[in-house]
C-alpha cells in the first residue's frame, strides 16, 4: 500500500510540474513536442496526438523521429556536413509535412504528443529548441526558428523554466490549505503536558533529566514538541531554560547535537533492522528523542497473551519491571527490551492498590496489552478553518515547512546525514501502511515542496541549472552555446544518476546490513 501511494503521489507531482513548463511555453508560443509521464527510450507504452483534426492513439509503439531533413549539397546532392563532420539538418517545410501520409505523426507540429513511457523514473516535457536530457545539439536545426525555445528572449525562457517549480510550490501550499479546511488541526500545547517530558540518553548527556519542563529555548517559549526538536536539532539553538521540580536551570547544548542525533538514530535503526532480520515478525521501533512523560496504563488486554495469563486488567498502571522503576511508558518498553524470552516481575497499581504479576514474555518483548495513548492524559486543542482561513494558514504552514527542510538540508553534507539519506524506499516508508486520505495528501504536499526545492538547486539537468545559465545571460548579455548546455546537462544528469544510485543503494544496504 505504501508503494501504491508513492507511485500515485509522484506521478501526480511529475504531471503538474511538467504542466508548469508546458503552460508557460504555450503562453510564449513555443512548441511543446512531447509531454510524457515516465521516460520512453525507443518505445512508448501509450501515446496520443491530434493529427489532421483527429485524435490518433498508439500502444507499445516505436518513438517518432524528429521532423527534420538532411540538408543536401546543391551540386553533389550528398548530405552537407558541418566543420566537425556532423550532418546538417533543417526543419521540414509546410509543403513537405503536408506531403506526408495523413496519419504520419510528424504532421501538425504545433500539436503536442502526449504519452506514457515504460521507465518509471519521473517524466518530461520536450520543448522545441531546448537542449535537455532528451535532446542534444544534433537534434536541432542549424538556425533558430521563431517557434523554438532558444529563439525567445531570456526573460521568457526564464519563466518557462520556472514554471515547473512555481506550480509545485503553489500546489503544495494549496494542498496544505485544503487539508486544514477538510480536517483542521489537533495540537497538544507543551504547557498542557504537566507531567514533564521523557528525554533520550542523548539529551540526558546534554544535562536534561526525566520530567524536566522546557520553559524557553534561546529566550522563546516553544509551543509544541515539534518546536523543541526543530530548534535543538535543525536550527542548533543552544540556550535552554528548564523547570526541574521547583528549580529553574539553564542548559547549554553542544554545537554538534544535530549530527550526534543522526548518528544515534542511524545506530538505532541498524539495530532494529538486525532484530527484524532475525525475526520476520519483529516490528521495528522508532528512535525516540523526546516525548511526553506518559504513565504506562493498560487500555485493554489481548486474550491468551502474557498479561492476560498473569491476570492483568484494563486500568492497571505499571510502575516497575523486575524492580526497576518505570514511571514512564517509554521506560517500560526499554526495560522489557532487556528481557527477551524471560520471566519478569511487574509491579503495578490497580484502583490505587499495589499489585505484582509474574509473567513470561517472548522474543518480541511485548506484554500483550494496548496502552492508553497520551491523548487520554493531556488536553488536545482542535482548530477548524473556514475556506478563507485555511488558504492563508496553509500558505504559512507550507512556507515554514519549506524553511525547516532547507535548514535540515545542510545535515546531508555530513557523514551522518549521508548515511541517513534514502531513496524511493525511504520515501515510500513515509506513507502510512494503510490508506488514509489526510496522510496521503499531506505527504503529497510535502513531496511537492521537496520537488520544488530540489529542482531549484543550481545543478545542470535540473531546472535550477537552466535558471543559473539564464541569469548569467541576463546579467552578462552573453548566451551560453547550445554545445556548452549539452555538455553541462550531460554532466549534471550523470551526477544526479550517481546521487540516485547512492540514495537507493543506502536503502538496499540497510535491507541487508
């Protein structure tokens, strides 16, 4: 189900991205030769084009060659060659096109060929007169034509390139707004968590103690746990004021807290993957950096499991495992992990009365109970939005999310960040295991933001590379040659392919090691 959601989301985002390029190209009267979802080396799964006033369709057909003809020498009638020995081509004249069979796909060049390729890797919009990953300089006629990309002013070409990025960015903001309009928001303000917080070993090394309450970070009061994680890990804020009992303390975080967090997370994930390989039924547990300090209270008991056989009931509150105090649900889980396939002693309270149970837990280290969620202990604040409230709120939310992602991006260039980099497998795991419309649209909106940002990076073969060259042309009034663009795009394409292989290689490595 995760993979299905990923394919649908990415397909949708690729389509709207390329539609951005398509729209601006048509506004400036540039021909769009092909519009494809996925790539189509040699053959296409499906293509459609309006020819002679009729829509024509092909399935599993070879690609159509460009509507170019060789330039012949007037005397020898042999193909003319340029200084490098390459054949010189020219576009077909209207008379030559009209002489082609009525169903020839080279006719009606103003009409776009729409199709689906067989290689599920992105998609493309082939714009006439533009050198990209699908077209080299040898595919272009000698002289720029008025309907080509390269013949247009630099500012028009800039808008055509920016079109995909703008559409992805706007689509993400609109989706966030519609999510807020449809479902509203549920938040747990940090001041409602009166029991304090649970801190991982990493944060305890920074001076935190269990049940500390965070008052301010760099002088600003955090409103939620996500604020705390963002400010400490992503932004690297260091000055923290906490309330410990009745005392107010100041803590100074290490500058390398972000990279150490990634290292701890990578190691935790490695250990969880190892446990899962040893036991197919094992369910990986996420690394918990910080969470609400919630007691372990049984909500219901699974029949014929360890807790049921030991006589535990709904409402029981676990306070110790084998004599080790566990006032927090996370601490209960941590202690259980130390006793796989062991007999343990649980101390718990039932209706205020202390009780003890002896039970055997399996290799999954589970009691066989469902515990009460944190929402049963702390007040949740729900906010509904009207349509006109949701749109600006979605814009603000998306803008803040993009800012956070950009800040996190710097961690990619560290050793720990590179190790945590994932490909399609990691992205797919971001979707829930069951279909949920709210989660699906949220992840789609988030991926749309990422796609907009990644395409803006000044890397040849990405939109950002073209933008960089166009800005250079606008500033210097010197246009890079088509050959230079071809070489730059080729280099950029192989760099991106290497990055793609590395990211997905990380996924494959994690699957076996």
